[in-house]
């Protein structure tokens, strides 16, 4: 990894602040953005005009919103991940077989990011969607990824991100490394309502040639994902899918 850049372009930073403000809403006027960001309306207008010219912002009357150019870029990045078509196939199959929500998560800058997710016929809405980010140590897939990393990489992530969480998640380094040891021993991770109250999940890492690609997981209501289904059936299904995915990657490179 290269050294962290020590300088930033203030104009670019301002454009990104505009993008972040629009991302949090369904749309804003120039005056709304000006007040929200503490910038002059003329400054906001210049940044919006540039973003609109390149398709990253659209307008309806005097209301501005993010454009589908972000979807175009995101789709290209999504498909850049190793074996993405096979990942999608396995997630779809897990969702169909289990009836729950299945997802593939990757790590970027010490956070978990949903690369792809699908819902089965009995799945409940949890707020998970493609591109959503969160603390990596609070999810089954995230912990599975950390367990596949070496200790130095995990320490680096904890140094940068800390262990704060809203739910009853791991709170200390000692607890984290003890949990990662258990995950390595059994090959998969559990999430017992650490990300969302009332939701359980099981996840396992996907690796290829010593590289951690990400992790597959299945999540659902704690009252339904319980007992042997939680501790045996789902882990077996996920490990089977992981094995097939890793074999596909191995023989396609």
C-alpha cells in the first residue's frame, strides 16, 4: 500500500461534501445545501453545475439529487471483484435455498461493504443494501474476513477504526482476538444480534491463493435462525458454497 496522501484538493473536498449531503436526502435546493454546508450559494451552484455536467447530479426544477452515473461507476467496481458472476450465483442460491437474506461482503479501509445481496422468500428487511458500510467486527461476514487476515492487518484496522458499536458487539482487543481464534478453528463466524437487534447471521471467508476475497453470509430473524439450524445447518450450507466458489476461482485463473 502506498503512503497516505498528506495534502488534499479543497475544491474536490467541497464537491464531495455536496455529494455526501445529497446522498443523505432525496434532494436539496441550492439554498438548502448552502445552509447545510455553510457555503455561499454561488459556491454550491458552481459545484452542482460541474457535477451535473458529468452526470453525477441531476435536477428537477430547483431540487438537485445524485444521478445514475454513480450507479454506472458502482456497477463497474462491483464486477471488478474476483469471480463476481460466481459470487452472485452463490448468493442467489443461498437466498433461494434458505429463504433468508444472503450476502457477500468485502473489506475496504477497515470497514465491511456489501458487494452483493439477495433475499429469499421468507427474508425480512434489515436495511442491508449493496454499498452499505459498517463496522467490520460486528457482522458474521466481517469477523470471518478478520479471522482470515494476519494479526498485523487486524491490529491496523482496530487502530484506525476502533471497536465502537451500537449493539452488544466485541468491545476489547482481547475479546476480538479470542473470537477470531474460535472462528479460525471452526471455519465460520456467528453474529448474535451484534449488527441489528433480533437478527442472527453465519458467515465464512472466501480466499484464493492466500488472498482474502471477502465472505459469504446468511442472516435472518433470531427466533428463526436458532438451535441446530444456526449452529450446524446454515454453517454447512455456507461452507459448501464457499468451497465451490474457491474451487471455481482456483480453476479459472
